[in-house]
C-alpha cells in the first residue's frame, strides 16, 4: 500500500528565502507525482506534474524534482513571498488512485 | 475555461438526512473522484469512476453512494448511515489512469447541525 510522507509539517520563513519541501513515497511504481497548493477553505490548485519518466519540472519560481529509485520528490521555492503562504500537498499516482501526503503548511512573513 | 464545478459551497445536514453534493466537469475527462478532507488527516478517497455507469469504492466508502450516468457528472450522496459526515469534500477528475494529472474543484463544506 502506497504511503506518502511530507516533511516538515509546518515551516515559517521570512520573505525572500529559498526553501525546500520534501515528499517521500514507499512504492516506486508510480505513474507520476503531482504537487498542489491549498489555501484555507479552498480547493487544490495544481502546481507541477512530474511524469514517471521525467526527473524535474519548472514553473516560474517553482521547481520540483522526482527520484523514483529513492522514493523522493522535492519542491523548491525560490525567493519566497507572503503570497506563497499556503499548505502544499504532494500526491503520488498509482493504478487508478492518487495518494496524498498530509501536507506542509508554509508561512512567509513580510 | 474548462474546469470542475462543485455545488453548493456550504451545506448543512440534519441528523438522519441524506444530502447530495454536485460535481460537474467540462474537461472531457473519463475519470472522476471524490475525496474527503479532515483537519490533520489529509485527503482520503471515497469513490471513483473510470467510465460512465461504473464506479468503485475507495478507502472510506461506507455511508456514501455515487452515480455516474453522464461523463460530465459524478454526484455524491452522504447518507444517514455516515455517522461523522462533517468534513470538506473535494471532487477531482483526470484522464484515464491519471497520466495527465488531476484537476480539483473548489470543494463543499458539509456540517451536521
């Protein structure tokens, strides 16, 4: 059974810092790895999707990497801003299922 | 713009009542899903459907029912058998097997009164 873990559970940083969010998964037989952002009381917004054959994806200040052999993905946020404050979720896609981690709650202070 | 629409945004249920949450997508996705989110527990899969007129139970299907009569629609009914229905419910869709990633709706917050 796939299990996804995210570390740290919460992170508080001053504006401008570069930061890394970690995601690990137990079953390397995944189709892809997807990172989402969730604002309080809102739905999930997709940030980056990494196909199983890919190593990384980039969008603006965000970069996500995937290492299937070690069961790890990282989300790198460059030059953090207060608007980046949210919960970040990673999810691993297996056969007909998306398994989520419990998220990292990020607070970026001005 | 293509997307997923969930309604209502807020829903209140009395004890013993069945309530139905709506989910509609115009992304032409074959697969649709319902997740439940509780504080500190992450998202858990309730039901999913890969094709019209077919659906499978997820990890926490007890007390819930679904139908998939149209490709665009996947309503979720929370029955009176669900003893702890207060939660945030999220609907999602994807291409078959999720190879193109998942798209989520904005959610419905259900509260028992």
